[in-house]
C-alpha cells in the first residue's frame, strides 16, 4: 500500500513539473515574440498599397502618427495634429497654423524624424526621388503627385484619402467651395474688373517681387476668386519676378496687395526695408493715391493651401469690400 501511494506521489510531481516548464516556455516564447516584433517594427496594423508620384507604396489604412512636410495646412483642415511640423531656419514655421508640436528642420537630417516615431510621412514637391528614398527609410512615405501640387482642392482630396478620411475631406471641400463662391461674388460687386497686383517686400534684399497668375501662393485670387490681374502679372511666365526701380511706375494696378517676406510689419529688423515703400516711385502709384494698397501678413499669403486660402478670402472681404 505504501509503495502504491509513493508511486502516485512521484507521478504527480513529474506531471506538475512538466506543466510548469511548459507554461514557462510558452511565456518566454511570447516574450521573445513581442521583443522581436518591437525590434523589427512588425505589427498587425492594417495596410494598403497606393500610387504616389514615384511608384507604389504600402501605407497604414488608418495612420495615427503623421508627419506632413509643408502640407500641415491640409492635415489641420482634417482635424489631424501632426507629430512634428516643417521648419526652415530662414523662414521659420507656418505661423498661421498655430501648431504646438516639435519642429523638424527641413534642411537638416531626415533621421531626426525617427524620434517622433511616425507611421506615415507625406511630402510635397520639395522632395525629389533621392530625398524620397531617405524619408522612406524612416517610415512609409507618400509623395504628392505633381499634378496636384498647384491645386488646393486636389491636394485636400488626395491627402484626405491617404490618411483614411475621405468623407471629412469631402465635407471640408464642400464648405470651402461655398466660401469661394461667396467671396468671388462679393469681390465682383466691390471691384469688378479693376486690376489687382500682388507684391512681396523682400526684406533681406530690400526690394520688391511681383507675383504672377501662376504663383502657387497667390494665383488663387485670380483663378478661383475671379480678380483681374494687372497685365504685368497676367503676362508673367514665371511665378514671380523682381521689380527693378524702373519698373515700379509701370505697376499702375487699381489695387495692390503687399506683404513682407519674413516677420511682420512690426518686426524691428524689417523697418529699413519697409522704408522702401515711402519712396517717391512707390508713392506715385495710383493705388497708393486712391488708398487701395492693402498690407497683409505674410504667413498665410505665402501658402496656397486651403486654410491659408480661406484666410486670404477673409482678408480681401475685409479690406476690399464695403
């Protein structure tokens, strides 16, 4: 009897030991699998394949940590806060967006983006094929198609699709188009066919640049809002051109929009350049004499995206209509 009980006890101990070891092995295997996934970046995130300017790219269906290189305007329009914002040492950030996120120096190392752990990077026309490859090593990268770059509506629609929010993009676009139609009608009543010119005060060079109808930032006021460009702006092949002193008297537009290249009208470092506008040539222009020169803030006037364009509409309605 004692022998039989001893045998049962030994079998129980062996079974218990095997169970414990099996459980421990399972836990260790799971831990190793988790560590391996963390190290290799693999996960169960749902993905899809899309076509961008340079080919096919696999991106998350619902990206959560997005970086948009100079396209943050469109992300904000979709209620998306990027994990970092575009920054240039000479121009700063797009101040009008008021983004409270870290800055990514566009002129520096792309590897700096790794600290923000993005799961999707969207880049605009400022990124060529070689730079695109570098971004792609940080995270799946979508390069905007060339045909969309100068069309704010197409940019919004494309980005909304890429981030998995086409319905929100369509809703924003519907309101955006209604606002354009309203602004166009009001401006037509106020200024009709009177000519308009857009000029940037280049602070560092202390000179003036005329923006043409093909300018990605301000061409919107002609193509979408229906304002009539001054012949000098209408006939320009380039997006902008420097105005020589001899050319200033020829800028006899009925209305002139002007903004500084950097900073604000109040920035101390801009004051010497601003004095250029006190000169006889500028002061002799018809728009000056008729009080039809409008000083705008540069941040949103140097962007062609949807929020920036909406702010331009507000500016024009405030300053050009009764």
